[in-house]
């Protein structure tokens, strides 16, 4: 298990996504797309935590737990910010070429398991099978 | 994120390098304004050196595409590969934007 504890700011996005990218290489993925998709989904989750969970609040902290397992990669993103209800998120109309509101869609498209447990702390669990 | 602008007559190439994400996307917005201010006949976005993009970065590029087309101009993307290609594909933008004349 890899554990990363960072301030919930976009300045730490690159560090966090690089850790996840490196962890993907520990999994016996059969294609480069595996890591690309996991990193894409995780990056959106990181954005959401920083930009939405902590919006208007004092700077908080994000804990990222990454488990490169034999048959999957499992990631937990833990924040102490605001909760949200994933059921309220509407899929973007891709034909309309949206300029925002695509993050949750990317997460769900690229990951096999997406589970959000409202907190505090809020825990977003993501997993992608090989 | 680094960028460069190259003009060739009434065509313009915007090359974006590195990461275009929620942190850096706001920096590309003034560049987009500069691109459009010149009313180029054709805008090409060269993403061959783009390592990583997120939905914020995609939104900025889609915004450029829409405004260029609304102004009657042509638009294209070159060099889409790796993680950026994966994101463009899942949003069905790889063909919608790249093949637009």
C-alpha cells in the first residue's frame, strides 16, 4: 500500500498523479492504456476534491492510498471537505461538446468500481481490474 | 505547461507542451484570446508534446474550437497520443475536433 498525504491544492496534483502513474507500473497491465485511464480518472477525482470538497473552506488535506494488487489497482481518496451526492450528477451531453462537467463522467468511464462514502471523512474508492 | 505560437500567413499553430490541467488551464485562456484576436483562417493545435490533459484542459481546447468555428475559421488538432488521446476518445472528441475542416 502506498500512502500519500498532501495539501488539498492543485499545486500537488502533479505529485499525486505521478505517484498513481508509477503505481500502475507495479501492476501487470497488458496495455499502456490501463495507466492512462487510471491516471485520467484519478486526476479528475483529485480536481473534484480540491475544487469542490474544499471550496470556500480552509485549506485541507488529501490522503491518497494506492494498492497495486495482483488483479487490479485500488485507490482511495480521502478528504475532510464538503460531501456531495453522486446521484445528482448528470452525464454531459457529449454531442454538444461541453466545456465543463466532464470529470465525473471520465472517472466512471475509466474505472470499473467507483464508490463514494460521505463523511467526514469523505472517501472515494476507485478500482480498475486488469 | 509551455506553449508556443507559430504563424504561417493566415494560419496559426498553437503548440502546447507538458500538462494542461486544472492548474495550468487558466494560463492558456489568455493565449486563446490572443489566437482568436488575429482572426486566423486556420488554427491548428499541436498536442504532440502534451503529456497529460484533464477535463479543464479539454474544456479550454473545446472553447477554442467552438469560437474559431463560430468565426468561420478552420480548426484541427495534430499529435494527439497517449493519455490525452485516451481522454479525447472517451469524450468522443478525437474525431469531432480533429477532422473538422
